[in-house]
């Protein structure tokens, strides 16, 4: 089944720009040295949604699809106010680290002579972005309850408001000659945050750079036209002078070329990009079990106050080991537990005999670090100790109670093509998110029974 991919980009001139945005963009590419293989085409035909990249001819694995010189990237360093942003870097620091790029975009969007205007013509219409942050709150909570998306969006919205009011707006007001009144808007800032979330790239850090300040995102013309699939056929490579999109497998003539945005579960895709991959296409899908839910399940199994206090003591010990946290989650994939060490340690500590826990605590978390028999590959879960399986099962049951619908209801919507077709686009996307998560959780129920 084809992915919906990114929401459609709306073709058309930007402030009276080129009425043929693709032709204008390709002409701009030639001027800035951005090379597209003659075997590929930017098109709205034959793509999952909106603009995409399609193979004009058959492409072999390893073939170069496009080359973007670093000078053509749009970033806080390459924009026309890069010097100012660098001088004011200290005042523009934020939790997201995105403020300098967002200010660069706000300036370039309203600058008549911006060198990136032909690139902007291929952007999606900002007022039609489909990220859940633009859904009415009631609709978001109703459709995505239990998935983790509403909570993530609320944090985003709070951070965006704070960032805009405390850093971005004061900076624009301090430089009225660079920022017109029409870009001093929280609504526009929201939209650009969503755009950066969905279309920017972040260069992987070298190991020795991991401790430094994280890389800021950059906009990569042409590369951001490619839509995403878990089973992608192209990948972006970084070098000192340019970025290169390379085919990772043969691509037949007429087929769409897909990049990857990383190993993204459907809840992450809809949160960050505004789309999902229909079940069962997303092989990177996951379901979360909140860490505090496992604590709740452990407390449900207690009968006395002393037992409840012991669970609290074990939890505090796990927090000290940095294995759990109040806002953390255990991440379960289709084939493996991605947070294997954290979940294994948590089940072990919460289920071990009291005397054994006292000994472990006296050792300050040290002792035998040998891995328990059977790692937490999904197929190995039945081999776990019965007490571990029971606690995990109870945690899964509590997690399933957080959704507004059960698996059977969602399955009925998906299996009835006529009913599914009558759902709104948002209802379809949210259904796919819920269903994929519940399928993983129900698999755990079967394996822990």
C-alpha cells in the first residue's frame, strides 16, 4: 500500500513568483550548482502526495540522484543575516536550538531579493499543514488518546509560545528594518516550526562532537522533496563540500524515490511530519509502555502497606540507577524491545525477592551484571521468569486502557473499506497510529499469557 507521505505541497507563485514553480526551481538549481541526475524528475504525478521525486529511467543501487552544494543549503549561516545571527548567538539560545534557523526563514520569506525564493515556491502552503499541533485540541485528544501524541503536542505548543515571546519577538522588534510586521506573528512562527520539523535535516555528529552543542537543523533544497518510507530506496550522505542523495536499491522507471527520516514509529511520523504509513507497512512502528505504568502495575499486586512501601523503595532505586523516570517510556518494537536494558532491569528489580533486593541495594547497584537468560527480543518474552511476564502483562493491560477505543473497534473500521473511506483524513491517520500500537501491545499479551 502506498504511503500518504508528506501532505501535498500547493503549487503556485509565491508573492507573484514563477507561475511554474517546478521550472523556476530547476532553473534556480542550475544557478546555484545543485545537480539533479537526468534519471530523476520532480513531479506531482506518480507520487504518494504532493511533490516528490520519480525515476525517469531505471536506477541502480549506488547511483547518484542529486548533489546539493553546501552553499545552496538554507541555514543560519548561509542566510543574508547570518552575520547578525552569529553575533547574537548567545541571546538566541533556546531549548530547541532552532531559533536562529527560524529567524533566518522569517527574514528570507519576506525579503524581496531572497536567493531562495524559487525554493520557497515548492514549499507546502503553510496554512494547510496537517501536523496534530494544528488540529483542534478536542479532536486531537479524541482521535489520538493513548498514543502519546497529545502530550507531545502540548509540550511543543508551550515551548513554541515561550520561545516566541521571550526570544524571537523581542529580536524581531529590535531589528524592524529586517523583519516586517507581517512576519511578526505567533501563528506564522508555529507554521515554520512545523515546517522545520518536517522538512529540515540535521547532520549526524561525529563521536567526538556528541558532548558539544547539538547541530542546528538546515533546509536542504531538492533533498527535502523526497517523501519518506520505512522501506526507502535512497539515502542522504554528507561530505565536506556537499550532500549527496544515493540510491540504496534498484528503482524501476516510473517509481517514486523515497528517502528515510530515520527509524520513525507512526506516532512520531504524525507528530513531526503530519502523516503515517498504513498498517502494516511501517516496520519501524513501536508502542510505548509508560514507566510509571509499570510502577502502577507493581503496586496493584501489593496487599499491605509494607509491600507498597517496598515497591516505592525499589522504584526510587531504579531512578537512582537512571533506568526509569516519571516521564520515561519503555519502547516496544515489532521484533524487539528498543529499551531492553531499562525494561529488563526494571522487571528484575521490581520482581526480585526482598532479601535479594536488600543485597543489591547494599552493593549500590553493583554486583553481577550478567544478562538474564533470554534477551528481550519479542520472541524471547515467553522465556522470561513468570513473575516478570505477569508484571509486563499487567502493564500492557493498563496501557490498553488509556485508549478511547479497543482493538476490535479499530479493526472493524479498517476492515470495512466503505466505512474507512468515509472517515476524514485525520481520522484515518489517527486510526492507523492507534491500530499499529495496539497490535504490538496485543502481541505482548499473547506472549505473556
